[in-house]
C-alpha cells in the first residue's frame, strides 16, 4: 500500500480558519491571571487530602494507583507554581 504524505503547509488548501483576530497584550495578561487564579483555587479545593490518598494506596498495596495519584499531583502542583509540593510528589514517585 502506498501512502502519500501531506505537509502541514499543504493543509491550508483544505482547512478554513474558524477565527482570526488580534489579541490585546493587556487583555491576554488579564486572562492569564484569571486562569491562574482559577487553577490555584481548583488545586487547593481538590488536593487537600491528596497525600493521604497516595499513602492509603501505598498501604493497601496498589502501586499503580499511588503512582498515578502522585504523578497527577506533581503535574498539578507544577502547573500552579507550587514547587515544594511538586518536589514532594516527585520524591514519592521515585520511592514507589
């Protein structure tokens, strides 16, 4: 079977952009600040018991669950700029 490869630059012939607009730098910065604040609030709300969940998974002998929980927590902590929590989760991943 012969396959033809299409370059990404060729796609413009077949696809129409949904929207093209200029973004004001100040609006973009405000949107980023609002998103960061929302992410931080969500992180605090959803991760208050996360280390307990991780250690419970370790205690019951579920390394896959504990690894997934720790990795997710590490990612979320990094996304919200919480380096110490990110590092702690990284240590737990290493120890699992």
